[in-house]
């Protein structure tokens, strides 16, 4: 019975590997944390074609090219992401009594049988390239969680329009995602999403909203924090002062912002009106990028006589005293005063030191 044989034994039967090769593969399998077939490929004992050839010869099942195939989302969601990814099984379609799947390991009887048991349908197998199956699954699950994330980000961006908040923080835990906004030295928690997301999903959400951004990433043992700096007005033509972002940030492709030509100058965003916070301080004395270059910063030098400042000045919401209400969009802060123009530090302190002093 071929079904009882594993891929190693089949490869021996077909003269593709020796018994020694098999033993070496079995010994190293654990160390590589790969399945036997993959281990043998990595060791150079066989090629992927060898394995697929042996399998199709032996099992007489069709070979499916897993590329640009349309996916049945509700079918895929019937199985756990972990199980499908781990075993590289991609469900293709289902009929009343059958579910067709493609896998790179049709000999994985135990898992196939568990699929049959859980779905109460016969699993009909085809074989396909494991890497393509894995990539297709990953892409599928990455996109699956995105619509609700996009909605949260959209809502959030609307909330912080015209405020001092210019940074969105996503704290990715194991089971939840906490969202904070930041600006003017204030960190404000604005909710916890029950699902957690990956870096890629967050990037994809911003991309599908058409919002360019820079990011910063911090990790510890249990969680990961992304700080996203949306460049909302990046594509507008220069009418007002330009903004040169804080250094140390990264583009979504992981290149450093500071590596950009002229330290990000072509990627700056511009707006003629105050946007989404950004406490800006600029100086014409020390920087020559442009007459009106504005630097994003959260702290002002102690003594300056004439700096360009653009800021929505926060004060604690009079209506809810900071708890969050409809008036303040649940932020707990209001922004009745917008400052823009050349200011001295003394003047700024006078005009901003109400509830919340200018951040130091
Ligand atoms: Zn309020």
C-alpha cells in the first residue's frame, strides 16, 4: 500500500535517494524545523521536481499550478489558519460531498483524514508547489483581517484631523491591538481591537487608504509597537511650508528616511493649512533646505526669538474633563486655538500654557 509509505521511502523506491540520504534527512529534519521533503531539498539530495514527479507518479493525482487562482474565502475560513499554513494545504472548492484541496504533501494522511472528519466531506487531493501554496495562504489571511482595520484607521484619522496628534501607535499583543495617538507630548489611548494584526496588515491598510507614511518599530518579548507617521499631504503641491520629518524613521520598505535623497526632502508633505497636529518648529538660520522647511518636533528650545510654529494647541475638554465625549471625538482634548507663524518662545509659553504646557 503506497499510502503507508512516506516521501522518503518513495524517493528510495524510485532511486532518487539512498538509505543513507534518508537517514541524514531524518536526522536533520528537526534541526531545520522542516518536513522531510524540504529537508532533502535543502541538503541537495533531491530537487522539488523530483518530489513532485514521484508523488504524481505514485499517487496519480493532478498537479495544480497555484498562481493567480481565485480563492473561496468562506471555504478557507472553515479551517484554521495554523493548520492550513503548517501543512501547506489550500482548499480550492467544495461540492455537496467533496472538498478539493491542493497540497505539497499528499502523503500527509493524518491531516487529510482530520480534514475529512471535521468537514464530513471527502477530501480530493491535488499536488502543487508548497512555497506557492504557503505564499497564497499567507496573502489570503493577511488581507482577510484588513477591512475592519482599515475602518478603524479611517475613523481614527478623522478624529485627529486638526488636532495636535500626528502619530498613531499600534501595540500588537498576542490577541489584541491597542491603539494610541501621540503629539504635543500627550499619549492618548483610543481603544483596543480584539484582533491583533501584523506589521504587513497595518502597512497594507494604510496603502489601501492611499496614505503614505513613515514608521518606527519597537519590540519587546511580548509585544511590538508600531508608530506610524502618516504623510497625509505628501502628494499636494507646495503651497505652504514643507515638513521635514523626525530622523530615525523608516519607509514601509524598511529603508531609513534619512537615506532618502536630501534626507527626505522629495518625500515631504506640504499643506497650506494646519493639519493633524504636528508641533512644528523651524529655523531659517541653521537649515537651508528651503525657506520654509518645518521640522517636526515635540519640544521647543527654551529660548528662541523667532521660530516658525504651527500647532493646534490642546486643552482638556471642558465638556467631559478629559474622559472622552462626543464634543471632543472621544479624545478628551479640544483644540480651539491654532497657532501658525513666527513666534518667540516667551510668546508661545504665554499663549499655550493653559492646561497643558508646551512640551519640553
Ligand atoms: Zn470631551
